[in-house]
C-alpha cells in the first residue's frame, strides 16, 4: 500500500515539474535591471560578442529615445527639420564613439544561446558629446574672431554664418546634456554674443546702394529685377555699404540679309564705398526681327526674362548683409 502511495506521489511530482513551463532566456534577462538613471540594453545570440553587440545597439536605441524627448525643449533654437537632423547625427555620433563604455551587468547561457544585459551611465554616454562640444567651442572661437575682425562683406557673411551654425550645434548638445543632468565645462554664449553684437553693428551701416552710371530704360529694368529679391536703396554709398554700380551700353542694331539684330551689353560692379571693386558681373541680351522696331522690342523682352538675373541675384546675396 505504501509502495503504491509513494509511486503515485513521485508521479505527481514529476508531472508537476514537467507541466511547469521553463523560463525563457528573455524572461531571465528582463529581471536584470540597470542602476537607476542608466541606459539599459540586452541581447540574445549564438555567441557572446554578438549578444553584447545587440545589447549595445539597444542602448543606442534607448538613448535616441531620450534625445527625441529632449528635443521638445529646443523648439526655440531649431525647427522640426533640424530637430530630425540633430537626433540622427547625435545618435550616430554616440553609436560610433561610446559603445565601449557599456558595462556588462549580467550574462546567461541557455542551450546554444547566450543572453547579455549591458548598462551605461549617462555620464559615460555624455563623454563623446562633451568632446564634441570641446571641438565646437574651438571652432566657434575661430569663426567668431574671423567674423569680428574682417571687413570684407562676403567673408564677414561667411564667417557669421559659420558662427551661427557652430553655435546651434553646440546648443543642441547642451540641451541634451542638461536633460541628462550632466554639466558641461564648455561655454559658448560669450563667444557667440560677441560676434552677434558685432554683426548687428555692421548691419547698421552696411546697405546695398543702387548707383547706375545713368538712368535709362534698361537700368530701371535691372533695378526692378534685382530689388525684387534683394533689399537695396537708391542712395549714395556710405559707411560699410556696397555700391551697386550699374553700366550699360546703348543698344546696337545692325541689318543683314533682311534681318535686324539688336544687342545690349551691361555690367554690375560691387564696390566698397571708397571705390574698391570687389566683383564685376557682366552679361548681354539680343533680339532679332525683320522689322527694326520689333527687333528692339524683342531685345527688351529677352533682357527682362534673361536667365542671368537669377545668377546675379544669387551672387549678390552672398555679399548682402544678412540682417533679417
């Protein structure tokens, strides 16, 4: 009787053990958490290194999520397009430079598979961003000094634009670090403010002044075409402004084989107010017809719609004060 009882008891115990599902490797890993405030990643693979690599990828993914959240606080600095660029660039920078800082907290083998849990503190995650800030601060200082020291209009615009871009990159990282509770030793506000104040002063007397050699039908067209896209005024050049000195020949017409052909050549010089020439733009237009009057009308029409106007506008914009 007792023998039968123990046989039944053993059978029940074996049945209970067999019916209890075995804990999966994923479930085992889920129980292993990182210290509060750390980034956590896990990976399961056939080899240890592959599992570790997967864990680091997940840390990068978790880190990107925090960047996405943190980007909500930088709306005043960058727009939606730049925000996406910021997230992508900063995540790529992290995944390349910081993977080695992840610490293996837990490792478990089950059958042929190995599971790993890795952790990374925000201080470690911030290392590559702090290094990036250090480089940005150096570059920002050079660009800012260049923007302040040069009086060449195009070079000043380029240096100021570069200063703005570098400062925006610096601020994006600054907001990220602040969101992680990491204090950066690098400061860029004073460097940027100096260049900004200088450029504001520059904008006070750096204007584009329209100064045609003489007022003609063609010079009026030229002013209309250019001033529609670029802020300029009809006034004597003064201060750190740029004189747009427009010149044009008289239209020349000739007849050959019963066809009248008219041509017009013009130029625009970008000069300092003291007369120093920075740049000269040249172009021409033509019109042809059997009748002379129609040939002149064709010339004027072609002059108005010529492709070179867009080229001139793009070039002049590089010299124009960027004060808006």
